[in-house]
C-alpha cells in the first residue's frame, strides 16, 4: 500500500473538468509531482513542484496543494487525456508514489 | 536524450540480477538517477536513487529494496546500475530508470527523463 492516497478511478465527460486528489501525511510538507501513463508507455511528467508545467504540457493541466492534499486538475478534458495518473512526493531521502488513478473520459 | 535499460531476465527466487541504464544526450554526471518499478497491472513504485559524484554518490532506498538492492553509477560510461540480490517473486516487474524532475547544467527548464524499462521476472 502507498503512503499517498488517490481515488482508484475518476470519470469525466469530454470538455468537463477532471479533478484527481492525492493525500497523506507525507504530502503535508513536500512538493508534489504528477505523472500521466498510457498503456505500454513510460510515465510522462505533467506537473512538478505542485503547480508547474513542464515544457510541452498543455495549459489545461494544472496543480495545487493545500495542507496534506495535492490536486491535479484537467480543464476541458479530452479523449487523449484518458490514462493512469500518479502523484509523487519527494523528501530528502525518498520519492513515494500514490497508488494511481485511472481517468476515464466517457 | 536516451535512457536505455537492459539486463532484465527470468530468475528464480533468491537469485541476483544487475540492471543497467545507459544514458545519452544530457549531462549525466549532473543528474541524480532513480530506479522505479511497476509490477504487472500495478502502479509505480520508487525503488531508490543515487546522487552525483560531487555529493559522494549517496544513495537512498525504499524499504522493500533496502539491504537487498544497490544502486551504482559510472559517469565515465554514463550508466547507472541496479544490483539486485535475494530476489523475491514480488520483485517481478518492469524496471525504469529516470532522472526525476530536475534542472541540469546547460539544459533549459526542468526536465524529466525516463527509459522504456526492462522486465524482471522472479519465479520458480
């Protein structure tokens, strides 16, 4: 089991907003990263340091962090966003992942 | 930029394996390197990390890896290794090497490089 808790699944209609949370004691004092993973592919970083987007990641991806919970928000969700999403928190000695959330775009 | 893992194999419980990750296209010696694994149909699990030579190549490990796995690096070969001993069935999975989100000398912005993974199967 993971020290960071994510909902196993989230469903959203195309064009709507998807919200994925990541909570846990370790998250309280740390920065969160978020990864997208599609079947057969390596993870892709979509958010780092809670709310920063790497070059090439669409603006519809955003992140926030309050207390022990980090949140990934995808506005105007598209079919291509359907994937597994993982949060990760780093401290000085480890980098734990959340259990993952399967985002389904119906 | 490339990270190419190799060395995955089928091994019996209790056995050993050494994975390699050959890097190119970025200043390898400037990067902390991590190993992340993924059991079949399961989520990502951080295995461990090695820091730069200038930081003593210090290592950290997740609890399941501590005492059994060792991460090493050879900057002259731009390669990071994962030595795995005392393998268990629960170590089965795809093993990725990654830089994690990082800023590197001479590289613009924050980058995050991953390989395609190498498969380790532990079974009797």
